[in-house]
C-alpha cells in the first residue's frame, strides 16, 4: 500500500496537521480545539494503517480527485466515476481511503458542512455491499 513504511506515513500526517489546525481556526464551533490539535501527537502508523480485526476492505491507497475519472451526462450531471492508478492499493480499514480523500480533495466548506452527509452516504454504500463488522470481543 501507499503507506508501506512508517516514514512515508509520518510525513503525510505531518503535512496534514496544519490543514487540520486551519479548519479548526476557521470553523466557529471548532475554534476551542485549536490549541489541543496544535499540541497533540499525531496518530501512530500502526493505529491507522494496520488492518482491523473487525472490518477490512481493498483500499485504493491514493484516493484523491486526480486519480478519479468523471463522466457526465448530456445535462452535465455526474453519471459515473472510476478510479485509476492502483499502485498503492492495499487491504485495510475503510477509513484509510475515506480520510485520505477527505483531507486531500474537499474544500474547507465541504469539510465544515458535508462531513455528516458524506460519512452517512459512505456507510450506506458500504452497507449495500452486505459488509458487516465483526463484533469486538
């Protein structure tokens, strides 16, 4: 997968932290978390990338808009999307691609207003595939 080694993963997390701080600074209900986010240790490699005991999927590994091809109908409405460039594909948590896409490919406005909708839609589509998490023991 894309994050086959910890150093690549750590560099990616460090690059994302300033964006997370900026989102908190610009979102009134998140301003109170700016200091906490600024001073927190980032997640560890193994906590994020290690396959889960409960639910795993085939991840693209580099899920951002430049690796997606969009087809529109004659009215200009999105008709289909395909993903390309699978060199970083790997098996792991469905949160890997979702969080990478969220960080790299959404505007601040979407981050502020669309989180619940996108997460609910993702869950609905995952559920349609009869994906069930294994109960935790």
